[in-house]
């Protein structure tokens, strides 16, 4: 009877600790055997089929624990000693099986499937390439990577971070490609995290950023498993957080944001072309509003003869100075976009009518802005859309504003100065000891084969040597 | 933070130096220089006037008077509600009277003015006031000065009668030793008064329009004389600045119009003689005689006639220059580069130029006959 008391005590402790939560289910099979699980995260079916069926006929047997251990119809069972662990397993959807006569207990995986199925990527869609994307399910995410890289050297190191959430954080890399030093740096940074909750990879990003401050992202954030695998195979390191479909890939350099996983699936000529287009778009989107202000208010002599007259006539009715005009319109557009992203798709149509008609047409007709400003802001925002990485787009937006502010006071000179600051800033960044502007600065020949110009796959036998010492892709290299 | 503050301060301390909104400028695209009662009368053609109904800019002409060029321009700004902006000047038109007296003060102003871009055209108005030229509206382009400027740049290489004489080229010749400048001229055809009204633009047949005319010869900054059409071709041929030119080659009783599409000129300088060697290739464009175009000998005869015709133009041009004692061909400059010592012994190059024998050798070859193999008159037989 004393033994029987122990199970009772355990259940009581658990119920007290969880505050008599309504989803706690306790089933006592007999005096000696009972199990407990949380209804909300566990599958009743699984418990009935794979646990209950196998244990219900056990009565008082001498070595019940051993017997159970080898006879439960479930592939994933663990024997636990530490009673404190029980809460983590319960919350993770495990069923805990207690035997009164035993100090140890058994946890059986009976997770309810609370995940959406693997779907097409919404934020980084491709035309030609695999359609799958990461989901919130950690193990299926890992599966998507393991499925692609069937290498024994693929390492998935797991940590649990967050006092309350106890989220699984996985560091994924290939042992003989990734630099050991970088893996250690990341692990150390992750171990130093002291926070109660990790709900998304966004929570750990700030811990992984190096001390250098920059608006430009120093890691790629993607939901595409193929991009993740491409990066890992090049010697980068991916960090995955449970319940987040976005994976962080480190280190990222500037040109990574001009690349697209699709580049490697298409013919190299079209990939090269699209990268050149992206580079031009990058310059346009970051410079156009500033250049417009500079030309309109300081350096009119640079405008071609034909254009200057139409520009001057267009502006003749507008009461605001040019920079006000641009800033008003840029800010209005940012608001519009912010609203468009957050608004449910049902109200999207009315948004676009208001945005396109009222802002574009009516503002010009009412002489609040000149037509050319609408063109400038429109081309700026269109060029921005060629990039998929949100952090990179945000960096562009901020720098664009910096360029605008420096031009308001000094014209073209301001653009030159801000441009210099931007280049110096970028050149000084070194995420995980990789220069941000490599392979341009410092010049790196091995990186040039997969840069703005992409060489065909059968000419790229080597990995870029700034990421790894092990550059051989094949035996030939 | 400290660094950020310093950066921010630097921006604000500039005080928006040189800041000027574009619509506060009156964009000057044309300028004309006349005399009026012994004073300069300068007109500016301003391109960004009020918007018309079709959202097009309306041009306006503002005139000012003054003892000097600058005074007259300041007089204009009294009448302009916006700051005058001459960076986009495309033509400067000078009246014959002003040009005869010399334009060195105008050139000085145009070079000295910091806003001046120096890539405009200089023109002389022939038989009319310079400001009239600016006031003739053309339906083919938005404003009169643009009309003239694009006319020059489009036809200079194709016509052979006018020269691509931009301000820079004029100054280059004006400032170099042994080189006298030339200038294009412009005339008005039709009724000036009618042509100035905007209504005339709507008519299919315009009341008046501007047209490029023959070249004007200068000695230093002073206008000397006009060249005729033929002499203009001759001048351009010797200068070699053209690619295409057309001329009528005598053929039996009539003409065979020939267009040259490849032209090259070489100069051979000797101490007391200059040889000009011109070589051209061309196409027949209009044949009005019974020549047998399939016969090699007839073609050769025509080629010889063409070469002789070219030579005639060039001889005429040289005679004109010699008569007016102005070396518009820059022989002096070339002579100076080859024989600097001899050049220094010559006190006045233009005097020497008059006596300098200049030999001309011309060569012409037909490469194509156009789409017709034979002349039509011969086909008829």
C-alpha cells in the first residue's frame, strides 16, 4: 500500500504544478500502473492503440518495468529518472507511464499532429525548382534537410533554449565542410542566451549578430530547404528553431542577397542576367529618390535639355519643396505597403484602388505632388520587390532614407558622401570572420565563379574558399 | 552617438548651399543679341512659361537693353519673375550688325558665366533682327531654339552646306593661331509677324519658318562676309568636317545628282605651298541625261566630272577666303605645327595666306548607282 501511495503522490505533484489544468488526463490501470498525458498535445488514438493495448493486460508481475520496456507497441520510448523532466515531456505530447514500485518512469511518444502539412513557399516562390518549404514542425524540417543531404557527416546539434518555452534550437552543418571555429562561435552565442521564450528564429538573431552594428543583415533567413542545403553544402551553418518555418543561415555576405536558389536550376546565362538586373535594381531602389532631389534642387545642369522643361512645368503648380514632396510620397507609400501586408486579403482590392487611384492620380491632379515624383517612388518600390529577404529590403529602405536626408542639404555631394559611408560600412562588416563584400573586397577569385556572373555547374568544381578549407566538390577538383 | 551627432551637424551646417527649386528658375534656351539705338538689345527665350491646356510649356521672349551684355541681361531679370538660368542655353543668335562690330565681349561673357555650359550653337541672323528668329514658332518642336539646335546637329553631317559650329568649336578656332572661325546663319522665310503668333502653328502651311543658310566668314571676332551655297560646300570640303554632301555633276546638257557617303581630306604642307587632297566615294541619286551607266568608260567620265566639280567648289572657297584675307581653313595653324620657325618669321599670317599657293587634288569614285542600274532616259530608247 505504501507503493500505491507513490503513484498517487506523483500525480498530485504534477496536477499541482500544472495548476489542475483541464487538459490533464490520468488513467490508473491498476494499483501499480498509471499513465498521465496532456489531452491538448497528445493523440488519444495513439495512446489507445500503441500504449493501452499493450499494457492493459499486465497485472502484478515481478519485473513489470522491464516487461513494459520491451513490450510497448511504440517505437519511441524513453526511460527517465529525473522526475523534473516530466513537465517537459508532458508538454511535448508524451505520455508518462508510472509504475509504483519503480523510481524510473517511461515516456512514450504520443504527439498529436498539430502541424500544417508541408506547403509551397509563400514568401520565396520559385518557378522552376522544388516547391516544398519548412513548416513549424521541427522534425519534419530536419527531415527536409536530411532527405536532401544523405551524408553521414551532416550534423544536427540540438540545444534547448528558453526557460519557459524550452524550444529546441538545432545547429545544422556538415562536419568536414563547415569551419569548426564558426560552429563553436555559434554554439557559444546560443549557450549564452538567457531568456524565457524563444518563439521564432527572430528571437535568437540578435544574439547571433556580431558586435558590429549594421542595417544590412549578416544572416540569410529563408523558408526554402533547398537554399538551406545549398548553403550548408558551401560550408555555411544553419540554425533552426522549433515552431519557426524560417531558418537562419550564417554567415551571409552582400552578394548572397542577389542570389536565388533558382539560379542553380536554370541555365547559367539566365541566372547571370537576373543577377545583373538585381544589381541594377539595387542601385535604382537605393539611389533614385535622392538623385531626383539632387537634380531638382541642386544640380539642374545635369538634366537633359528636353527633360528639364517638362520637369519645371510639371512642378510649377506644386507648393511644396521637392524634398518634402518626395518624403511625403515615400512615407505614404511605406504606410500603404505596411497596411497592405497586414490587411486580410479580402480588403486588398479596396486598398489597391485607394492606393493606385487616389494616391497616384488624384494627388497629381490636385497638384500636391508632381507626376515625376509618383514615377520615382513607383520605380523605387518596384525595384525593391526583386529581393526576397525581408531584412535586406528593410536595410535598403533605411539607407534610402539616409541618402534622401543627406541630399536635402548638399545635393549630389550628399549622395557621394552617403555612398562612401555605405561602402565603408559594408566593407568593415565581418560576420563570422567573412568579409561582407567578398569576393569584391578583398578580391577572391574562387568566389567570382558564383557571383554576379554565374559559371556553369560543370565548371564550378570548387567551393568558395572564404567559407571553408575543404573546397573539393568532387574527385576531379 | 557622438559620431552620429557630428555627422548630423555637418549636414545642417551646410545650410543648403546652392539650393534652388527647379520651378523657381526661368530656363533660358535661346539668346539673341541685337543693337538698338547704340545699345545692346538682348532677348532671352524662356521655355517654361505657363502650362497650356495640353500640359505643354509655353515659351516667352523677354528683352532687355544695356550698354554692355551683362547690363542688358540684368535688365531682362527685372522683367522676369523667376531667376534666369542659362545652363540649358542651346542657341545664341547674333545679328549681322553686332557680328560686324566684333563679338569678343559676348564670347567673354559666355565663357566667364559660371552657369554657362558652353555646348550651344552660335548663329548669325541674316537679313533680320536676331530676336525675330527666336520668336518664330515651329510645329515640329516644342520651342524655337530647340528647333534650330536640333536642325543644326541633324543636318550638319548630312548636308555639306552648314558647319557643326558649336560654341566650343568656334572658341577653339578663335583662340588658336592661324585659324579663323566660321558660323552658320539662319534666315526667316515668310511673314515674320504672322509667324510669331501661336495660331500659325496650327496651320498646315506655316506663315513663317526659320531655315539654315550659308556660312558666315569671320576674321577674329568680326564678321567679314557671307559665302554662297557653292562656297559653303567648298569650305566644308576643305575643312573635312563632313561625311555626306551632295552636288550636281554636269552630265551632257543636264545634271547627275551625286551624294557622297565617304569623304576624306588630307593636307600636304610644304614651306611655300599647301596641297589639299580630297577623296570621296558616292552614289547617284538622280540622273537626268542619257549616260550609259552600264559602261565603265561613261562612269569614269562622270567620275572625272564630279572630281572637277568638287575642285571648283574648293577653289571658289579658297578664293573667297583669300579675297577677304581670312584663313578659315586653319592652314596657318597646321603650318605653325609643322614649321614653327618659318611661321614666326611671318608677321601677319592672313597676309601671307593670300599669297600662298594652294593646290587642290580631287578624286571621286562611284560605288553604287542606287536602286536603278541604268538611266531612265536610256531605258526609254
